[in-house]
């Protein structure tokens, strides 16, 4: 049985967050894991540089509370590290740190300044033989995974497992999308990556979450809770149920089930975890083709089934909003996006519908359109 602890955390007020972190770590006996001088990695979600209230990144209050908890117990060999959706360079990451509110006392002194990477082999039988991982992951003796609760246009949700995609350096992440263009293969890769990184503890920031067109362009939703577990898959199951969604509908959890990575049972301790009502809104890219009352009720489900297989979702740029920054072209695995006259052009031919472009657009200029497959 895997334990997920829930603590109602109504705000990012420092004492409230520290109290929540302390409760989580006491229940899981994290202190019993640690020894003097241990190299501890804190892995937040830093998708790209965005102010904390936008709900895109792990809130600084969570990081500050975890660091405070560790340092009060004499653990100072700490590094806060992530590889965001852009370049993995000192200059780029300094901008991400600043925009995300991390260049502040209590966090700044622990920010990663090593932008190298290395290779780690996966277990025998994995579809992915090895992963390139950022050096702080390779050197860590203890990993605390700090995801943000969000929806995701390709994987439906971005929680604990998806957060570990940020351990792959910089623009090597689009390469992984190119290698695994189908969702079922991509999420299997994520599960293998999770096995390889193997976080010791996962603490979820669900004080303010994101629904709709996540993980970067959705709507902030106050959900007022933090979750923590030693089992990242158990935490994702509990979080999906909290979102009002169905775990078996989540591609990465279906893959984890087939790989026998899911716990037999999940026990939620601590505060009552009441599912959100209404359930989290999903990204436009995942919406099924629906039919109104003009179609007989008995035919609506099979008609939707057929149309969902005839049609495919594609990214579409609103040229009136586009500022020509090039983030979409930089993140495109297929390298088919071109920026001309300070406007992005997105051809459908060659697009694998990974929506990395929508994910990385800082001005939310990219929406989802549907068209016939193959055109």
C-alpha cells in the first residue's frame, strides 16, 4: 500500500506552507532518510519564466518552506535545479529564475549553476536504453520532486511523473517528442524516465493549480491543498481523483499499469481530499467531437468515435497576438515552424500535434483547430 498525505493549504503565506511541509515530512518520516552532508536535489516545475501568480511554475513559497525545513535540521548541501522548456544555459536559466520569483533570499543561494549533463542507463528491457540527464540529478543522493498541478495538452495532466521531463537538458526535450510522436509511446518513455530518476519524495503544489490549456496557457484555479508521497505514481492517482478526473483515462497511468508500476492500493491520509466540482477543464486539444440534440441519442457516441478518428487537433497561431519571439520554433520537434516578418507560420504538414509550441508561447497566441487527418 502506498500512502499519499493531504494537507489543506489555503494560501502561499509562509507559515501556512511551512506547517504543511512539516506535516507531510513528519508523516513520511523524511528526516529518517537523511544523513549529514547528503546532496539533496529540489526539482521544481520551471516550464518557463513566468511570475508565480500565473500558476505556470512551482510557487517559490513551496521551495522556501522545503529549504527552511532542511536547513533547520542541518542539511545545507541543497541544489534547486530544473531544465525549462528553452535552452539549458546559465544566461537563459537566470532569466527563468528571476521571472519565476526564485532570485530571492532563502532560495537564490541554492539555485543550480551547473549546466552540464551526462548519461544514465535505464533498466534492462526498457524501450529507451538511456537518458541524458542534467548533472544535478546525476549527482543527487536524495531527490525531492516538487511539481505543480496542471492540465496538459498532450498528456492530459502534468503532475509528479510529467514533472521529471525537466530532468532532460534543454532542447533535447523536443528530440524526445520527435522520437516518440505518439502519446502512448511518449508516456511510456516518461514512466521509464521516472524509474530512472527515481525521486525519493514528491510534494505537489496544488494551492493554486491550472486547468484548461495547460501547462502554460490555462486558467489558474485555487484548489488549496498540497499532497506528498514517497510513491510518485500513487500521488498522481490521488491528484487525478482530486481533479475530478478518472485515473484510467490518463495516458501515463495506463502505461504505468501495463508496466506494473502502479501500487496495488493507495491510502490518502491527513485532511479529507474532496474531488473538485466541477472537474478540471481539459485542454482544447483533448476535447472530443460532440453532437447536439439534432443527432439521435443512440448515434451520438458512435458518431463522435468516428469523427475523433477522422479529425486531428493542430496548433493555430493568432497572428494578431503573435510577437515573433520564436519560442514556438525553438521548441518544435519537427522544426517546421518559421518566423517571418515577426510572425510565426505553422504548417499542418509534418506536425505531430505535441503542442510544444502552445506550451511555450508566452503570449498565448496559439490555439487548437481541428481538421482532417493527413491534410
